[in-house]
């Protein structure tokens, strides 16, 4: 055998016993997937082959992560995307066509709403925003061509909750698909399928991976819509890089202790802020003062580490900058759900009536630092406003 041939032939290890069984799967990378027999290739061309056919056909690392998340969600089918917004876009496209109308809760992820305005509308799919605390009143927004309702409960900026069972009951009677972004609660603290939801979305980037080093999203589908979504996913040849799936699967293993720590620290800090003389309102669904606390108590089994608060006074941008820039442990950055505490602050804008329109909302991602250190950091920063 010539050297040129030997080099190429020995790149692939073949079917010997040199591989080891590890807790996490190997990171598979490749475009071409080799078939054992010509008959298998023929079956692949006829969509009758059960194995993996190509690099975009969900390599083993991705499939193992999808299966782990499918079981956690209690879904019939789970597919992974390259980001949370890609998962939202994919779900919206899979269940709509030109001439359809959809409803989107007005506290849902902003880029998802922007996608509806700037992309879906261009292809003939209309949408209407509905109040962020929608309940059975959502029925008044439904049109004859409404095919989908998109919810996020709680929203990740102003933290209103929707009454999911009342909405899904209306949707089921009209054969409308319901989608819920469940990133805040994760599968640990909310079981959307039990409340009648058809499709669950997660930004895997956040709590599921847990370390702010992954970009991925997921869509989990009930049995009723699994075939429709599977066909869409296959046609689009969507796949997620093996490295992201590997890291997400590793993060998933520590989700329970991480989320419990996030939860307890966030509640401690939220209660501290409630008693602060400069703070007006703390936006945390697990607090009895939250307007939809009764919904949280009924539907959720826990809370995560993301919440927000408002001040009694409308401070200038310079004053807010003094407060924010003085913090040592709360860093400035988008996203949330990771081990480092983060902060964002902005005035709320909504298309529908909102309790916080025009108010500056300070959002905190409570990380895994010591809780007393975080409270001391906030206290020192808030003193800058006095």
C-alpha cells in the first residue's frame, strides 16, 4: 500500500476495540458518514434507512443530548438548534404558512417578536401581541386564521405570568398550536405538557448548559405534532455543533444542584431588596407580593435565579451609571443562567398595556457566588444613589 493511501485509510479507526466507553459521548465531527453496504445507501436514498446518513443528520453527540432532554421534558420528540432564537424561529416556521395568524405574548423574548415583524410578516404570516399576563381574555384576540399561540411565562424582563391552563383549553378547542418558552423555569420547575402545551422551547444557552459558554436551543414536541416538526427539521437540515451538544450535556448533569442554589440565593436577595427603602417593587413570581403569585404557586414547583426590581425614584442615566459601575460582583452582559451574576437595566417598552411601561427595570441574574457577598455588593452600589 502506497504511503498516500495508507495515510488516508488509517485516519478512520475502523471497527476495532480501540474506543472506550465514557460517561459523556465522544465529540463526533464529520460530513461524510460511511455505509456498511450498498443496500444501506439505497435505503437512505429512499428514506428507509434507520442509521445516520450524513453530517447534518444529527451526529451521535447531538442525539444523546436530545434524548436526555426529551426524557426530562417528557416529550415525544426533541431537536436541538444552534441558539435559543434559532429554536424559536424554527418552531414558528414549522407550524405556520402564508395566510396564517399567530398570537405572541408581549413579554416574550424580543428577538422572537422582531422575527415575526420583519421575517414572518414578509412571508404572509400576521401576528398580534397579547397582554403579558394573558388568561382566558386571550380569546378576544383569536381570529379565524389564528393557528398558533406563543407564550413565555414568566417573561424574562418584567416577569408576568400567563394562566397557561386557561389558554391551552381555549387553544385545544380551536385546534391552535401552543408554544411555551420554558427557559426560566427549566423542566425541573415547570411541566408544560401537563398544562396542555404542545411545544416547549428552551434556550439551552442558559440554565441547561449553565456556564455561559454554549450557544444552543431546543424544541420539544408532544406526540400530536412530533411528525410535523420532525419533517420540517429534516427538510431544513438543521444540526448543532458537536462541541455545543457535548458541553450542554455535561451542564445538564449538574442542573439540579445548580438551580437549587440559584433559587435560594435569588429569593434571599429578592427579600432583602423588598425591604430596602429605595426599592419600589421586586419582580419575582415566587414572592407573595407578585401579582401572579397564585399562578406560580399553582403551576410551578420552584423558581430560578433571574428576577428584577424597580426604584421608587426615576433616576437619571448618570445616577444609574454610578450605581451600576460601582458594582464589583454584578457584571454587565446579556443572557443569564450562568454561574456569574449579571445585571441589565433599561426602560420598559411594550406594544400592549404593561404594569412597568416607562419604568426602569433593573434585572439581576443571581449566579453561584456567595449570597451575602452579592447583597453587600448591591448595598454598596445602591448607596451611590443616596
